[in-house]
C-alpha cells in the first residue's frame, strides 16, 4: 500500500532559550505575523507563541526546564530553517533591512541552480535562511 501524499508543513516548532528574544527576532526582524501571543503551553511545561510564515505556523517553545546551551547544527536534529522570499530584489531589500536593524548576515549569495539566499542567526544561534528561487 502506498502512503498518501504529504501536502507540506502545518507548523515547525523550535525549542528556544527566551521567548521574548525569539519573538522579537521572528516578528520584528523577519516580519512574521503573530498567530497566537505568548501563552502557557498545553502539550509541554513552559510558554509558547505562534507566528505565521506563509501558510505554515512557526511555534516558539520556551520549555521551563530548558538548558542554557546554544544551538549546534553538528548534533543530529535540525540544521537550519529557510523562509521563502519572492525575488532576488526582495532579498536585497531584506539585506538592507537587516543591516539597518543591526543584524549580522551573509548578504545576498547565489545558490547556483537554486536562486539566491541570505544566512543569519536567531537569538539562540539557529541558522536561518531567507531564500528566493526567483530572479
């Protein structure tokens, strides 16, 4: 029997260090709309907020008993997250916005055969990519 088709992501949940810092980054720097303001988690002990990235939710989960470790892409698990941006011109505008906000980033870089992208880090050190397949 063949599995039914997967249609995309409904949400991605990140375990984060400090909810206010991460919410400020994803909402204020990346411009994601808030879907649910911070609230006490129901499936875990801690606080959570939800943002909207296109048609998918980004959940920020601040576990009460979290460690103070920074993100490490060399450990098995998440490597990075990538947000879609429509055009390379939009990426250039994002680069200017990030610079003006004092956020360190890679600038717009080509990804041969796959468009262009910008790399930056969230408050916990998670690699975030802004990616455009367009011209």
